[in-house]
């Protein structure tokens, strides 16, 4: 499995209901878990992105989860970074 970092921005609808964001984050964790995605961390941010979501999953399950959450209309994701568990330098 790989570690994925998703950069997330609220849509207009998402920012209008920002107080519901923690509840939506828990719903995302629950939904993602059912699809085989381990949500390691969710960080709310100030700046270019509104959230950073770190997951551990295979690519197919992550794509299904991101499509599901995007279809709800509260957030949009930017391309995510993918990190393998093995070190970057060969031993």
C-alpha cells in the first residue's frame, strides 16, 4: 500500500457550511474505511488549500473514495502525491 496526500479546497457550498466540516470529515473516514481506505490524518489549513488528507490505500480504492466525496459538492481535490513505504534511497 502507498501513502497518499490529498490537497483539498472547499467549494462555495463547503465553505458556507464550514461548521459541518468535522462531521463531514468523520463521514468521509467512515465511507473510506468501507472502501478499504485507511485515513491516517486530516488537517484543516489556512492558505492555498483548506485541508490536507493523508490516506493509506491502493490506487483503485482511493479513486473510488475521492469520486464519492467529490460528488457531494463540498470539496474538490488537487492531484495528490504518492509515497511508497520503502526508503527513497536504495540500501
